[in-house]
């Protein structure tokens, strides 16, 4: 019983660490997509897709003078939990 409890705790810790890593990757991808789109580079979604976890979705939208990037994905060990990151960047003048 004690070993089963230890295994369960270790698996939960590993799943939690995996979720944190997925969150970090989503934040990085959203930041990069917003920055590139605000500069007018057309590669914002492509760069975000490369940085985001496998199977994540990348959305870009314009909100007035700002560009908003939203990346959502799921953790490999916690597939029922959707992890979302959003980044906002001011658009360059004339863009």
C-alpha cells in the first residue's frame, strides 16, 4: 500500500511538472506570435506553432492598436486540462 501511494504521488508530480512545461511553452509561443505580428512579420503563427507544444492551436487577432495572440494546448499526462496563454503587443505604427 505504501509503495502504491508513493508511485501515485510521483506520477502526480511528474504530471504537474509536464503541465508547467506546457504552460511555459504556450507563454513563449504566444509572446513570440504577438511580437512578430505587431512588427508586421507574416511568420508570427509559424513561429508560434514551432514553439508551442504538439497539437496546440494558435490564434492571432487585432484589438484596436494591439495584437493579441492566444495559444492553447493540453498537457500530455493531463489530457483533460486545457492550458492557455495569451500575449498582447502594441502594433507598430502604420501596421
